[in-house]
């Protein structure tokens, strides 16, 4: 089982993602969050075929199309976190942290 914790930054919400590859070769996602918008829809996530999902453009994925109905920010790192959890669980990527590090010059 792949587990990913997404700390979304300014909003302060934290989301925990668990991805489990089933015998059917589909990934089951268990998503829990401090974000009320995510929690309104997280139980509606279908089983995901990883080969079909992770090689599409973001706006063509089931993940984006489902969560974009409730998330008000297209830059929310949740999309990446969920897709990376699917990749890792399906052995399409190695389990390696990724970090967004921000600096702004005045």
C-alpha cells in the first residue's frame, strides 16, 4: 500500500492518501482530509486503472474531473499527490518525496 501525506500550504489543510492495488489491477483510494471540500467528494472516487490514469493529461483524468467539482484552486497539490500515490502503488514510479519550495524576491 502506498501512503502519501499532502500538506497543502497556505490553507493549512492536510490530506492522507492510501492507494492499494487490487487483484483486478485497479487501484482503490482511501482519502481523508482536514479540507471539507475534499471530504465532500472523497467517498466518490472510483477504482482507478493506473495505466489509463497516470499517462493522461491532467484535465483528462478521473481524479481531476472528480475533485475539480469541489476544489476552488486548480493549483491544489492534491491532484499530484493522488496521482503519485497511484503511480507508486502500481510500480510505475519509485516512492520518492517531492517538494514545492517557494521563494519570492521583493
